[in-house]
C-alpha cells in the first residue's frame, strides 16, 4: 500500500479523510481494535466541519474496506494562531464488553452452552455473538465473579472450550479458533522485512501445570487432595517449576486436562514473540494485513525460520514516515490445545508439531 491509501472515518452520515497521523491497532486476543487519527491544518479553517463528538458511532475504513466499527472514545481539538489540530480516538463496539461489568440475575447458569451464555451477556449492549464451529458441551454450572467484566467472564468460558474471543468487521463478538492455513508468501529478511525483533523468554513458563477442580462444597468436607485434577507438562522448561491453578468452574477430568494443556501451550507459544516492520498496509498477496494469518518468516540473522501466526497488526502513518505495518507474530501453539514441543536451541523459534519449518 502506498501513501495514497485512503483512511476514511464515517460518523453520523459524514465522511472525514485527509488524516496526516494514523495509528490503528488490530489485536487477535485483546478483543477490540483501536485507532488514533490526527490532522493538523496550517491555515485558519472552519472547525465545525470537523466536529466529531466523543460517544459518536463511527466506522473506520482503509480503501473502503471496514477495519473498525465502533465508537469515538475521545475527541481533542486545539487551536493556535497558525494551526488547528484534531485528534480522534476510538474503538470497536466490543469495547463495552472490555470496560463494563457483567450483570445477570441470578448470576449463574446451569446446563447452558458457551454461545448461549455469551449471547445473554452481550445482548444488553446490542452486540451479536457468532461462533465458528461446535460450541462444545454445556457447562454444568457457570457463575459470574463479583465485579468481573463481560470480557473476563467470556474468556473464562472460551479457555475451557478452546475458543478465542475477537471482533468481526461489523463490531460484533466472534468466537473462533485460529487459522491453520499458511499464507502463500514468505516474509524474508532484507526483502519484505524492514526491521525484525525476536524475544525469547522463560518468564511465565512452568515445567508442570496442575489444574485443581472447582469446589462448591464445604471446604472442610472435601480436601484439596481429594479433588479431581488435570495436568500437563512443558518439556521446554528444564528446571523444576510447578504451577497449581484452581479451575474457574466445575468441569470434568477431561476438561481439566484440556485446560492444563491450554495453559502450557499458550504460555510457551507466547514466550517467543517476533515483531516485524514492513512497508505498506497490504501483504504481498494484496490483502490488507489482518491478524489470524500464518506466515512463513525467514530471518537467519535473528535465528527465525518458522511459520508464525500474526497475533496483532498496527497500521501507522506519520508526517515523517510513510505507511508502515508492525506485525506481532507468535508460534501457532500459542492459540491451540496441542502439547508444546521442546524448542531446540536458545535463539531459534521452534516449528510447531507436524513438521512445519
């Protein structure tokens, strides 16, 4: 994408473009996207033609393709003798799920599925819920925790059913699983990659994960040792580093094992983070960059030769630089329930199971 790429903000039937400063964040796992748009007029203008108010409904598009559908969070106007500056901040409609408390009477559900509970929680906000795939077995019992947000409650459920909560193009909630399809192009050091950074950390990883069943009975009547549990290991951690986790809700032994595998996979996968800066806002195949794409990355200088999942995209444009994209990439296991293979070496991002390299 070139400098001429059009960033359009639609508010109340009006269209605003010509933005000189653009920052748009599209994360895979932070639920809602966000944007900051800026414009500086170096001549006495008519501020009313740019009047955008906090709380307005808004849609952000790149070359007529919807990127964010939501609300204006903040509008800032400043004036000096020779310039008029405007800054607009906004987020997807799902931002209310991030900010607001989950309210429900009586505060718990029995024998309800992930989709049914999520739909009830989102309905007061006018947000639809779509799920890709089988929602899984109903929860025997799922209870809200006092003061938790709607997103917190949904994430606790999705973790137990192997789903990820994100936002679709219409600003509604989408419960999905990460893609397994690999892009038909490669990001290569010195060619499509302008800058690259590889972080490999052991902080937050543990050798063994033990999940302890949620207990709704009298604590004196059922000791922790007697409760059912699940476990998983991370062979990439060589030291003795156990972690005991109390399950959020009642579940089966198989559910506890799945939760332990999810904990190990996510922590190990996210411990290896790659950040890439590329020119333009479109991938080599012509599509606007979006999260949830598996992309081969080859950067031998920093020890990367693997297929990585795009977990976040940041579009940026400023007065001193052209259009750039910052891509955050992780091992695909970061969003799967597969056991994590040991990573050979200290600087090489290990390929996921199944022979990818």
